[in-house]
C-alpha cells in the first residue's frame, strides 16, 4: 500500500487537472442548492408577521455574510499553510479566494442596506454586524492591495500571508469591540441582527442558499486558481504540454 | 536587553539630529485636530461630544505619518540588513525600534492631546482620561503600525498602503480609547475601557515584534 | 409542505411593496455571481493563449537555431 503523500496535490501540475475535474461538479451543486433554496424561499416559506415579504432578502444577505467570513478564515488558513510548508500553491489558493470573499462582503453590505432601508428608513445603519462586515471588506482590500503593490511574486505572497494571519487574529477583537461600541452609543436603537424568529422553512431555505454560495465560491476560486497557476507557471514544461494549450496552437 | 537598549539609544540620537521630524508630526496633529471645529462649527456641546473621537482619530493619523520613517531609513543605509545578520534576535531589535518610535511619535501625542482637548472644551477629568487612554493606546499603535511598516517596506505608494492596512486593525484601540474618554464625560466608569486597552497593549507587545521581524525578513530577502 | 399561493404574478413581483428591495438584492446578487465567473473564465482563457504564444515562440526559436538549449523543465 503506497503511503499517501499529503503534498501530492500541492504540485501545480497535479492540482491543475484535478481542479478542472472538480469544477463542473461544483457548478452542479451550486445549481442544485440554489434552485431548491430559491424555490423554498419564495414558494414555501410563509410571509413574515413583522417584516412582510421584505424579509426574503435574508436568503441572499445571510449566505453572503457567512461566506465572507468563512472565506477569510480559509484564506488565512491557506496563507498559514504557505508560510509553514513553503508550498507555492497554498499562496495561490489564498490569492484565489480573496476577490470572491471581498465580493461576498460587498454583497452582504449592499443587500444589508437594501434590507435596512424599507425596515428602518435609512440606507446605512451602524449596527455591529454591518460595521464589522465593512471592516472585513477593508481587510480584504488591504490583503489584495498589498499583494498587488509588491512586484516580486514570492515576496508579495509571503507578505500578504502575514497580513492575512494578523487580520484573522484581529477579526474577533474587532467584532467584539464593534459590538461594545454599538451598545454604548445609543444612536443605533435598532439592529439588523434582531432578525425575525425563524420558521423552519425560512431556516431551510437559508441553509440551502448558504450551501449554494459555498459551492459557488469554491468553483470560482478553483477557476481563478487554475488561471493563476497558468500565469505563474508559464515557462514550465507541464504547462506547455497541456492539451488545451496544444489545441490552441493549431 | 543590551541590544534593545542600544537600538533605542541609537534611534533616539538619530532623531535628536533631526528634531524637525518630531515637531512636524506634532504640528500635523495640531493642525488636523483644529480642522474639525472649523468644519463642524463651534457649538460647544457638539465639540464636547466629538472631541474624544476626533482627537483619537487624529492621533491615529499622526502615527501613520511617523511610521513611514520607522524602517525605511535603515533599509536605505544598509543598517537594517546588519540588524538581521547580528547574533541578537531580530525580534529584540525590533522591540527596541518600536520603543524608540513610541518615545518619539507616541509620547508627544500623549502630552499634546490634553491641550487640544482644551480647544474642544473638555473638563479636567476628561483631559486626564484622554492622556491616560492615549498613554496606553499609542504603544499599541506603534506595535501594530510596525507590522504594517515592515510589510510595506520599499513598496510603491508605501505610505498610503500602510494606512490602508493598519487603520482597520487599529479600530479596536480607537473604540476603547475614545470610549474611555466619552464614558468619563458622561460620568460613567471608564475602568472597563482602560482594562481592555491594557489587554490590547499586552497582546500587541507580545506578538507584534515577532510578526514584524518575520515581515522584515521577507522584505530583506 | 404548504406552497405559498402568490395570488397573481403582480403580487409576486411587488412583494407586498418591498419589490424594489427584494428584487434589487436578488438582482445584484445574480449579476455579480454571473459576472465573476465570466471574468475569471476570460482570465483563464487569456492565460492559456499566452501559454500557447510562449510555446510557439520557443518552438520558433528551436526551429530557426537547432543548437538552442532545451526548454525549461
């Protein structure tokens, strides 16, 4: 029985085809969970007693928020793995996840605003969750900005990895401090976090949509990772021997 | 400890030859803080309310300015590479640099802030709380700022990038620092905030030199 | 499970008055979650094209000067 080499798929040459096979499955999962989530969300989940039909925004707002936070954690995980094992693919995964995480943060903020406007009359509320989400977006932007501003790829990878780790340690501190800040400045008398007590069908739709967003994020991150691998490994044999490249030649 | 102390002495004596840099920082603090009453109007009650936040934010901005000169001059004249090569652990030397930076850029803010607080009409006990909160908070600014300075060393547009990276990480310090003064103003207990600031200080003193040293090694590769 | 009866298409679209906000949210989500994969696929295709160009250039060199170094491993 051959020993499993944990680093087998940390080689770009083996990662590339494997990721390529996973992506269609991930899209299928995205569609499956998305369609079922939307169906239940719009045709099974009842009207909310307090918020009417407007509450249905949570079916995109909450998955986007959760994803933005999860992706940051996973991104920091890959950054840490890169620093620990010096595997260049780990850095690629971290870089591939960042834009998608930032997108999720933006979606969370936009849908949060669209939810808040009809409910509480303003486009923006400084409640703990939205404010933390905004700061998370700043952290994403900082991570991507730092990598973009350093020309040497290796140095950029490692520096942004350290930043991601510093960020991930800070996130709970930031969240806690923002919650504290929110409770003492009485301006924010309403909170987006006081969501309606969830009926079972509402919860089900939300979970299905979350899985949908999760599969989507993985699919997009893998496509981006494959593109990045090709960009970085342009001068290697394995990349130039790829069937797609050979086909493109004729 | 000797290494740390010698780095502190070195940085302080270097700065003594360029006193204008420290003064520029203080003037920046003064000018930017003064912009707020000019911008929002001189209503004493309003100024009172915004004073803790405004002074704290301006302190953050002033610190950002000073951070750019933390490692860049040493990189330019080659002494940073020397520091990485000597037998003393880089972490210790970095601690020395952070300490010197705080003495030069943080401590003056602590001294000047109560005077600025007077401009906003803060009462005496709030002024003390302002100084106290800044005394605990400015070292944290230096610590976390050092990480950012090391990460952006030699990077184009380093100053703006430094601020973009470091300011979000400093939000808890801002919240607890200005919160302490606001609490004092409202007659509430500020002890919770001070304890949290102290906790942040201990945390950053423990981890920042390590992270900064790691970032410096990457920058020097 | 009890299917929610929307009464009419109109009721579904207006979402009890919240139509703009609900459909705005789902709309922007859909737009961004279509745009992102499209842009990424484009980036991937460009990377492939650049690789093909690189390969052509290298083989062109090898053809014109036979004593060139073998390609990078």
